[in-house]
C-alpha cells in the first residue's frame, strides 16, 4: 500500500480537515504526491508569475489557512500524461462523493487545465 512522504504529509497538514480526510483515503488506493496546500503571499505571487495560477494573493483557494485547495499528482509524476491525471481525478471525485465531501477539480476549469488542483466547494 502506498503512503505519503514526510513532505507530502507536511503539505497536506496545511489543508482543511476534509481535504486531509479525502487524500488520506485516496493514498490507500492510488500512489500520489501532495504538491501544494497552503500558499504564502510570495508563493502565490510566484505561482501567478509562472503561470500556475490565474490569481494573485489573496484570491486563491490555496491562500486560506487551512487551505481549501490542494494540488495533488499521481505518482510517479508524468506531466505529459494528461489521461493519467484524468483517471486519477475520476477516482478522487468518486471517493469524495462516497465520503460526502464536495470538491471541484481544476481539470474542469474553463480558464485553463489545472490537472493537479482540487478545491472544496463551500
């Protein structure tokens, strides 16, 4: 069974309890890495400048503490394998539904494809 690295655990710990519950269940079935939970002002600005986000501080779902957004990738990470992100997202969505957790996946954003992004629907 897969398990999170210390770095992934630390990043997930900055997220809302429901995201922690969700991805602690997901890791039991699919190996994945937590890329980002909470972002500081400088981290959010950097994400905006690099094109990883469409919004600057404090307008991202990553900017609250605890964060109501998390970036997660199936492991090992292959950024060119979009289908793998899509399959992983379907599993995450089904798991969230089964747990009664309402999420939105960044792969469905109209502004740009954000395959690793999951956020709570509040």
